[in-house]
């Protein structure tokens, strides 16, 4: 049954074990047509409960120094361990997007930021996430090694280590930022950058 849930209208295979049973009655969920729904859904044959599976929001920032460099972290945790990315993480249920941007940045970099304009919003279907990237002014703190980062350091727009960026969504966010602040710089094609971790 599980294979039928994967693919168009289904859910990623890695997510399937998390939504196997009905959260109302404990029955086993089945994927298929549901009355009143315009697409196949996971639903409980026992009680009729429909389990909607939607992407989650990942909130990230591009912390910018006074010199116009972007602070990136070398990731200390999977996925993308050892590669570079902007700080960020999942939005919690009890916080605003802006609060999450500030919290995740200080947790992962030691830097206090003031989120500004949204650089972009990026879907990544295999990971079932939507990533928002804020440009953010650094207003305090000190770059720190944290549980989640091996290193935090600034990169000028022309010095971004494109082949070592952890995630496709990070490449896209950094491309959009560089295009905004240094439109004359050449940009890499995201499809040509190999990322060992996929992401
Ligand atoms: Zn049920």
C-alpha cells in the first residue's frame, strides 16, 4: 500500500512512516479518492478522518555585515554536513516568521539580526519544505561555533563557494541576493552545481 502513496498526489517516501496511522482512532490510513476532495488523500477507512500532509516552512536569513558580506555557516549536522549554508530552521507553532528568523540565526551563528526584505521563497518538493530567505542586518552578537555549525564566516558576493553550498534552495537564495546587490557578477546555473547531500 505504501508505494501507492508516493508520486504525484502522494507523499515523499521518507515521510510515509510518519503518517501511517489515524491520529483520531489509530486505524491504518489509506491513500486514494476521498469524497469531497479534488485529489487523492490519506484518509482513515474506519472513522473518515482525512490526514492532510502539507509542506513545512523553513525560515532562514542571509546575515549581512557592514562590509556587505554574507555570513554563512559550515554545517555541523546532517544533512549537508561540512558544507556551507545560511542559518535557518523550522518555524515553530508558537512564533512568527520574523521571530523564527531572529531565533534561528542567533542559535546557529551567535549573531543578532534585524530581518529586512525577503530575498525569495523557494519550494523544495523532495524535502516537503518551503524555504523563506530574509536579508538581515547584523545588529549584535559575535560569530560563534554552535552545536549546528563548525564555522561561521563572511563571504563577499564574488567569493561565495558555490560548489560547497549545501542545498539547492541555498544556491537559489544566494543567487537572488547576489543578483540584487551585485548585478554585474556572473551567476552559476544551479543545475550545474553538484551537491553531495542533494538537499
Ligand atoms: Zn480513524
